[in-house]
């Protein structure tokens, strides 16, 4: 009986020592995910977007597209597309400082929800924008 009570007492002390470590691990939030970035390779400008649903929650895996016409006459064109991370963030780098018919329009979509953000690199080369997704306008279908 003495041997059982000492083993039980040791087990309780061991469990008590581990309890704060387990509680600390469960209270930690998940680390921030790296922001996916796509490089257009056309210039020094960049835009970081945060895509969220109408309720303000991040729109994880939302797709963001942009069509860029640049240089003289806009004869050079580039289409870029990237997916947002779990925090709803995505970054476009290497954007030209001069585009044909500014502003650039970044179109985000997820499921049946859509949203748009405008960006003119000639007036603001480094920028951040938010896109809130909403229901598609029936006239756009």
C-alpha cells in the first residue's frame, strides 16, 4: 500500500508539472501565415490586399485577378492572378508606375461572392487596400 500511494503521489506531481505547459500551448494563437506574393516584373510598385466577407471575416483562398495594359499605347498586356492566404491577404509586386487607363482594377472572388479594389500606381506606388466580398450584381452575369 505504501508503494502504491508513493507512485500515485509521484504521478499527481508529474501531472501538475505538465499542466501549465499544456495550458500555455492551447492558449497560443496560430502563427500568422506568410502573405502570398506575385511579381509582375514590370516596375517598382506594389499593392497588398486584404479580402474579407461581408461579416468582416477573412476570405481564405479568395482569387484575385488584375489585367494590366502598359507602355506606349497599352500594347503590352499582363494578366496576374493570386490566391489569398487564410488571413485573406495577398500581395502584388513588380507593378508598373505608369499604366494605360488608370486605375487598375483588382477583382476578387470566392464562391458566388465578388469585390473590387482600384489602384493607381502613378499616384500611390506602394499601397494597401481592402476588398469586401458581396453578392454578384445581377446585371454582371
